[in-house]
């Protein structure tokens, strides 16, 4: 076992070989390398698989032996300063390593086909390998300095991958936005690292925890305000990296990168870096109650905000991005209330479920591109989807499993972890628990909205033939109004369509009502779905993805089904201790925590509420967006809506408008940042520029001009005649005497 730990240093550096080899080959023989470019997918997957096997072996040894291993070597030693580099292998490291490698392998296999026609194929795999190196180096770091180094490398890789299609202005702006937003958190992280070094004199985690806890708890030698400030600055880095409020604004725009990037970086790895940092420093934060309160507060705000912003999104990837933000808020909430085990449990289950959903969305986008043309605004728009079940049954089933898991439906993975967080939050604060339970219902609603709009009903895309003619009509799928870029008006048309009887209520309208999906529940539009193939003149429809894209979906579905088993623990009635608790034993001892036993009755009682709320959200989504109702039932619902009192209907309309506009416009947070920070900074810059040009430059230029004219004037005075000099001298003396005499005379 000791020998295995001694070779753990290879974990971060094995994927780096691919990046180095690709770069070297492109430098020495670029043409031949590009001709055989797809062969590079094999070594990329192979090397990461080696790391996965090694990480799994370490995890098994930790489960059996419950040990922590740390190895350090000196980098710089002086009389006052010592800097050491090395690696730390503990349960948190092995959990993150397995997540990074397993999801990374699936994403790389998926990307081989997804990116096969992209000119940047080699660059993509080089970036991905370097990102895996940076992330693995981050999770194995034994001190804050080493964490900061790999933290910045992860940010750099994120910048490169989000802006992978940098020729598109929107992608270039997105990567810049992510870079600038994360710089705010990274600056706080650096200040926090320096502050704690000033307090403890060490960067090593073990020394840092022991010295800090001994000084602040036992001897009270540290200024608590300064320590709290430094801890908050450390947490600020995690807020930015894990897209927590208020530094979450970069995450939805980051969806402009390729979909495999979204699955790897924005579901399982990079956004989990902030969670990892808080979990790593939790022994430090626990000693400062104010910071724990801030962590839990930020977490619960992010939980609710992310869910509400996902309600009305039309881009499938952005909707998943806000879902990621909300689920990371759950994990941050669990860490803030001290529920270390539940937080890591949900980190594991969410990573696999969300990676499955992102790769599933990539499969959908991949199939929609030939239909709507290559445009992310169209191929990712759920308004243009629908009815994909009969075209993509395998993708549909896998996406459905991921949706159920994220909704918290038993026995899928996220049910076990989310239910544990909900229970722990109730013990900590009933207010936080109510918000968390309410958000669970919102999660079920927007996830099933996404699923129903994508796979159920009929295909709503514009089909264009090669002559450029559109052969379809368009129907809005928003329950709040018509499709468009502007907020909907208060007077909208409510219509439905009955294919059996065209005369029955085909164009019913009344004021102050909504076009509830013309109807979203039926979507029986009369457009022709013709898209002519140029060569064979056959019909093309959305199609199932290739096997190399479906294989990762199937593997991730298996994880989604069974990974929750590692955390099931019902006291001594089922098993002595669950795998996850046994795995986390060393870390739990460091935090002075023990896993709590729970019998079947208590578990079922707690689970009843969360599952009921989830099913209620699914029911509401099915009513508003499902295609399970007949036209007669639709007509009944419409008439029932029409019979509502006018004042109540107007009030309901206003509430729905507020909710829709809030969600669709991202809670107006981006607008606020635009006005306060972007325009404010530009205004200050213009003011500083004007001050510099008119005042600073004006004074300098004024002195120069005055000196010039003074010199010119003196030049004409100096004529070389002594008599003139005497005359000027006497005149000046006379003037001075007159002034002196006049002053004395007045006094």
C-alpha cells in the first residue's frame, strides 16, 4: 500500500503527456499530424484511464485502511521562509480524482465524434488534457500556494475552452466574461492565502488547521475580525469558481463553448473546484461561526436563484447551467451547515447525473443542426424542438433518467443525496429547509419542462429546403406569451386547435389571457416536415447519434442508477456502515463528526415530503407543457380559465408576467452589473481621461505656453541699449515708490 501512495505523484502529470506530444507534433510536422488527427483520441483516453485505475485503487485502499498520505519536498528554504511542494492523498482527493477521470473519459470518447468535423479537433484534445492535468493537480495539492497555482491553470483552461470557437464574437465575449468574473474571486483567494500565512506562518493544511485552531480557540491570540475577513476572502474564490451568487453571471454565457466542455467543466469538475476548496478548508471555517453562516446563506440564495432563473430559459444548455448553479448551491448549503458527508455525496451523484444531461443535450443539438442550420441560437432552442422521442429513443431514455435523478425521484442517485441535505437543513434552520424544499419542487418543474419541450409533442422546427422556402408554421411554447426577444404584453391571445373538428373553438380569444402554448399540451401544428436531401432527395429528420456518442450516455446512465448506493445507510439493520461513510472516516474524524444512523421509518417519513414536492412539480409541468391531454380536456381547461373573475385573472396575469420576465431576463442581475460596473467603470474612466486631458495636461501645457510667450516678450525688451535699461529700471523703481507712498498715505 505504501508503494502505491509513493507513486501517486503521477496522477496530475500523466494527461499532460498528450498535450506535450500534440504540441510537439504540430510544431515539427503539422500537416501529417492533422491528417491523422483522430488517432490522438486513443492515447488521450488511454492515459486518463490509467489515472482512473490508479485513483480507484487508492480509493479502495482508503476504504479498507482509512489512511491519509502526504509527501512533501522543499522548494525554497530560507531562515524566515519555507516553501514545499508535494501531494496529499485523502478521501476528498480520491473522490475528486475519480469524478474527474470517469467523467473525463466519457467526455473524451463522446468528443471524438462530436468534434470530428471541427478544424480545432487537435487543439480541443490538447486543451482537454491540459485541463485534466490542472484539475488533478488542484485536488492533490497539499498547501494553499500549490492550490493557487493549479487554480489559475484551471481558470486559464476554462478561458481557452469556453472561447474555443473564438471567431464567434459571442463566444469570445463569453470567455472574457468568465475570465473577468473569476478574477474577482481569485484576487480574494490570493489575499486570503496571504492573510492566513500572516496569521499562522504556514501554507500547509495540517499546520494551518492546528496553529489556527490552537491560537483562536485555546489562546485567543488572533484578531477574530481579521481572521474572519481572511476566511471570507478565501471563500470568495470558491464563490466565483462554483458560480455562487453574486458571481454566477459567467456560467450561462459559458455555454457558448462546445457541449462536451459544458459536460466536463460546468457539471462535474471546474465548478466543483470551489466546492472542493470549501470542503478542504472546512476545518478552518468551522472555527469561525460567521463564515459558516455566510456559506450557508450564500448557498441557500444560490439554490433558489438558480432554480427561478431556469424556469423560462429557452436555450437547453443555459437551462442546465442554471440547474447546475442551483445544485451547487445545495452542496454549498450542506457545507455551510456542517453536513460534510451529505455535501460530498451530492457532489458525486450530481456530477454523473448532470454530465449525462449535458451530453444528452449535446446529442440533441447534434441532431438538430441539420434541421435548423448551424446556429447555436436555433439548434439549442427548445422552442424549435419537440417530438424527438421517435427520432432519438436512446437519447430520450438516458435524458429521462438524468431528469428523474435531478428531480430527486427514488431510487435514482440524486434522490439519496438531496434528501439527506434537505433533512440536515431542517435540523439547522427551518427557514433554509423551507427554501430548499420549495426549490426541490421548482427543480422538478423546470427539468420536466425541459424534457417535455424537447421530446414530447410534435417537432416545431422550421424546415427549409434548398431553395430557401420555409415549409412550416411556428407555434410558441411559452405558457406566458408568444415567442420573441421582448417581454410579452398583457393582452395575449389564447388559442387551441382541434384537428378532428376545425369549427370547434379553433380561434377562441378573449382579453387579458395568455397563449398557453397553442397549445403546448397538444402541439398539433399543421406544418409539413420536409427537408430535402440534396443528393438523394429523401426526407431528413432528427436522427440518433452515433454509437461513440451513445456509449458514454449509457455508462453515465448506469452511474446515475447505482452510484447512490454508496451512501445508503440505515443503521445496523441493513449494513454496519455505508461505503461513503467508511471512505470519509479520516476526514470526519478531523471535523469531529460521525455519520448518523437512520432507520427505515424515519427515512421514509423524511423522504415522503421531498418526493411529494418533486411529483407536484412534475405534475404542474405536465399540465402546462405535456401532450397527454385531449383537445376536449384542453377546451375544458381553457373555459375554466376564462371563467375566472376578471380582476383575479389580471392579477394572475401580472404575477405570471413578473415571474417570466424575472426568469427570462436572468433576474435583471446582468442588467444591474452592466449599469453599475461596466458603465460605471467606463464613466469613471472617461472622467479620469477628461481630468487628465484638461487639468493635468492643461496645467503642463499652460506652463509651457506661458513660458513661451514670456520668453518672446523678454526677447523684445532686451535691445542691448544701456540707456533703455536705465529708463526701464527707473520706471519700475518709480512705480514701486508710488505704490509704497500711496499705501503709507492711506494708512
